[in-house]
C-alpha cells in the first residue's frame, strides 16, 4: 500500500526528532558521511610531520582506502554508539610536529579532543568555537603560539575542560573564558601570558582546577579568586612576580586540596586564614619573601601531607600547634630566620619522611627519637647551631637516603647503626665536633655516593672490608680529623671514586699500590699525614687525575716516572717530604701542569730546562740543597770559584808567583767588565719594560695605540693566573678582549704554548653572559668599573640558590629553562672564574658538569 503524504510527513518528523536527540545543535541537518569525516582527518594528517616510526605506524590507518572502518580501526578515533559520527579524537603523545589544520572544525560532532604531548606549533585554529558540542579540549605540552583573545569562548557553552599548559601562548589572559559557565578545569600554566590576573576570573564558580603558574604575570593576586569555593587545586606560582601578599580571602577556599604559590615574589605574612583549609594536603609557599612568624593556625590543617615554607624571611619558632599535623610527610623550612629548639613532637609525627630545616638559627639538640617512625628518608639540619648527639634512631626503618648535618656543634660519636643503613646515598656531617671512630661498614654502604666527615675530631683506623661488593662512592672527604693507621688495600672497592680528600690526619705506612685501581679519581689530597715509603708507581694509572697533593708526609725515594702518564694533571704538590734523586724530565711534557711544588725535599741534580719546568715558580724548588737550576741556586759556577780552580791548576803546573798574581788580576778585571755590561743591559731592559710593540699573528685593522687605549682599570673584565683581561672597542667598531700577561707568562705568548686552563676563565665569562643576558663590561652593573664576574659575586655571594637574582628575564620567565639547570650552569660558571687557575676545573670537568645539569636531581638544593 502506498504511503500517503500525511504518513510520510509524520515519518520525516519522527526521524528529525530522533536526530535532534543525538545532534541537538544540528536538528535541521543530516550527519556527515563517513567518507567526508575521513577526508577531514586525512587533511589533518597532511599538516602533521611524523618524527619517528611510532608516529608513522600510529597514523598508518588514516587512509581513505579504508574510510569505511573509520570508527573501528583508525588510531585515536572514537565514534558514537551507532558508528556514524566521530565524537572523540585522541592523538596525544605521538611525537607529532607541524601544525593543526583548521579543518578540524569540520567535525561538528566532536565532544573530546586531545592533541597533548606533541610538538605542534603555529597558531591554534581560532574558530574552534565551531565545535559546539566540545566538552574536553587538551592541547597541553605543545608549541602553539599567538594569543587567545580572538577565541569566541561564548560559543563553547558545553566546554568543561580547557588544558593549554606548556605552550607558547602570549598576550593577556583571555577574558572570554569567563563566559564558560560549565568550565571545571582551566590550565593556562607554562606559557608567556603577561599582565595581571583579571578579577573576573573570580566568577568561574564551577572551577575545580585553576593553574596560571609559570607565566609572566604581574600585579596583585585578585581577592575575587577567594570566591571560587569549588576549587580543589590552585597553582599561581613559578616565575610570575606578583605584588603584595597572599589574599586572606583564600581562607574561604575550604575545598582546596592543593595550593601552590611558590616562587612568585609574594611578600608580607602568611595569612592565619589559611588555617581554615582543613582539606588541604599540600601547601607550597617556598621561594618568596614572606615574613613574620609561622601562624599557629596552620596546625589546624589536619589533612596536610606536604608543607614547604622554605627560602623566605620567616622568623620565630616552629609553632607548638604543629604537633597536630599527624599526616605530614614533608616539612621544609630551610633558608629562613627561625630560631629556638626543634620541637620534640617533630620526632613523633608518624608519617614524616622528609625534614629539611637547614640554614636557620635552631639551637638545642636534635630530638633523640627522630627516625623512630621508621619512615624517614631525607634529613637536612645543616648550618644551624645544634648541639648534642647524632640520634641513634635516624635509620631505624632502614629507609634513610640523605643525611646532612654539617656546620653545627654536634659532638659525641657516630651511631654504629649508620654502618648498616644500606639505603644511604648522601652523607654530609662535616664542620662539627664529632669524636670516636668511623662505624664499621660505613664507607662501604652499597648506595653511598657522597660521604663528608671533614673538620671533626674522629680518630681510629679506617674500617677495612674484604667481602663488601664494589661501592658507588664518588666523593670521600675525611680531611682534618685525627684518623690514623694505614690506608687499607680495600680502597680498591671504590672504582667510581672521583674525589678523595684525606688531608690533615695521622695516617701512616705506605700508600698502597691498590690506589692505582681508582680509575675514576679526579682529585686526590693525602697531604699533612705521616705516609712513608715510596710513591707507588701505580699512581700513574690514574689517567683522569687532575689534582694530586702528597705534601707534608714522610715519603722517600724518587718521583716515579709513571706520574708523567697522567696527561691531564694540572696540580702536583710533593713538598716537605724526603724524596730524592733527580726530577723526572718527563714531567715537563705534561702540558696541563700549571702548578707544581717540589720544595723541601732531597732532590739533586739540575732542573730539566724543557716543557712545563720553565713556567714553575722558583719557590717550587727551594729547600733542596743538592738541586740546582733555579734563581736561588743556579747550576753555573761563580766567577770566584772559577778563579780559584784556575789558581789551583796553575800552582800545580809550577807557574811563578808573580804570574799567578797577574793572572788573578786579569780575571778580576774581566769580571768587572762583564758585570758593568750586565748592569747597563739590565737598566736598558727596565727602561724598555714600559715600551712594547704589537706583534700581529694575523692581519688587523687597528694598531698598538688602539690596543693601549683598552688597558685601563675601568675596562677590566677578568683576572686570572695568566694576567688581566681588558675589554674594548676598536675604531672600526670591533669589540676585542686584551690580555695583559704577567711577566712569567710573556735562570708563553710568543711560544704560543696555551695550557689546558688558559681559556676556562673566558668560558666562565661566556656562561655568565648567557645566564644574565649582560655584556662582560658596561652592562649597567650599578657601579663604575664593575665587570660581570664581580657583579655576579656581589649579587649572589656565590650562593647558587640566588641565581634567580641575576638570571636573564627571558630565561627566568615562562618556565623556559628549569631552575635546577640554571643553578648548575651558574655553579659551573663560578668555578671557571676562580682567580687562581689551579682552583678552576679543566674543560673536561666543565663538560662533565654541564652534562650532569640535564640529569634529574643531580644537584639538589640540599647539596650547598
């Protein structure tokens, strides 16, 4: 039976009604065909650049030849329950680059879109509002740029999640987002947004998550943000620089679980109102300029697990009310002005894992029960005024990794249990008054990489170990104690050891040949001990050694020729021993050996006249009566001794007495003539000392007068062991650096012998230029004649945590470089610009240290 017009109309109406349930915004249109949707996705693919095989394989299914299986086999594509329309697109973490085509807005039925974790760049399609059903948009961790002010946010009425974290967006924060009344998650963090936070953001009442951290925001934090009472997580810190302090209105955000306002220039007190946030488990306020006392109301935060108030200007004591923080796992209060005793209830916190209170003015003793909860992993109480004993329960749970108590007034012996704390990785207990012996097994803990016990009163022998496996120990500093006995052969258990400092103890016996197995060692100081016997030739196997000090011992015999096999050695001190025989001429071939001291031994013969021996100071050889060839003891015979030998020879040959007298007078006359000529020549040399000529090794467009004009105190850009470096500008506009060599380096310029450290200082200056964005001189340093090195030292006082004070704003903003990497580069730069060349690292060491800057947690803030 044929359908009547009325029945057809009813069927069409029913179809359109059902369609409207599925596609509420396009009631009057039919769904796109699978072919059309596939075509749009293929056009998106054409805008991508795949960077590895994974990307190629993942998008291989995006092909028009199989468009019919769009909803079933295409990677990252999800369709509705009828497999008719694409509703979700997830191509995150595929290592894609290129751009995102505006064609994506043709997929009108999209609800969820994620392109996160790629390297997509360019502007994000600003007509994204053409996706009216969009609820979830994640474009984080890409390189999208431009502003967001042109987005028509009011059309995205369904949007609940907008994640644009870690891109390159700039300009002001978009006001349009305040029209997104369904928005629950908003992240603009890690971009280049500037200006202030709009107060209208306080109307986003549905927000659970808000992150504006890691931008270039200024101004005051709007008090209106205190109206966002549904917030559970709020991030505003890191490289933003706000005026004023923390709004007390934040005390109304009673649903907050995580509050992070770290490193954003906040001043003033910590508001007591934050004590109302009883759901809070994380409170990060570190690296600001907060002052005043810690409000006792923070003790009301019974759910708090992590509290970091470090690197501020807080005063007073740790509030007694903190004893209520039973859930606390991390407590960081370091770099403040806190005083008083460390409360005993700190040790009673059942879940405490990390406690860092260093660089304050705490007094009294460390709580004796600290660590008895069995969960302590990191403890740093250094640079305080603590007294008493090291608690025996610190490693009770066998989980302790970091133990730093240096620079206090602790006394007594080390707990024997530390020798069985197998999780320890870093131990720094120097600059105290510790006594007793080193616990058995302590040196040989399997995970230990750093052990510092210097400047104490430890005694006894070094523990020996025959059955322990090879240790990971990289630095061992036992200097300035009262340790005695021999150096055990088990020192070979430290194949990764780079720094060995045993200076200023009472070690005796021979240096064991096993020391030659320390193949990674860079610096070795065994000075001021009672080592005897000969220097083991096996020391020549230490091919990475740059610094060797064996001075002030009882060593005898020759310097083994094998020392000359240490090709990168730049410091050698064997003074004040009983070494004898001649100096090995092979040492002169060590081009990097810029400092050596052979004084006060029993060396004999003449000093070799080749290689590096020609650059050592004469004081390096004094105190060796049988050694000649330096200023204080030349090898040439004097004129008087020559005349005496001739007189004796003549008397034996029977020459008459009157001829002897005439011969002697003739010799005396010749001596006077030579002496007169030498004086005249010396005076001429002095007169010519201030005159010089320009010796060009390449064609130059300037002359000596231009160079002389640079040599003035206001142009100094550096000083080093080789001389003073001046900066200047030539008439043609070319900028130059002029090094005025010390006399001993000029019984260097023309022989073109450049030692391994001659340019390390200059490299340090370059690093400082990169960090600060300033020129070496004339960079507005605030004081006449100040150069970049002097200014940096004044600004930071050599403290790498203060690198933020000198960092170029272009690096300091928008999370462009991690701060821990910047601190490490600063640390390397300051080592390079040490005034004494012997204190500078070699370029090999510089490269190693810079390589470590990219490794996570290599240089933590607690290692200062």
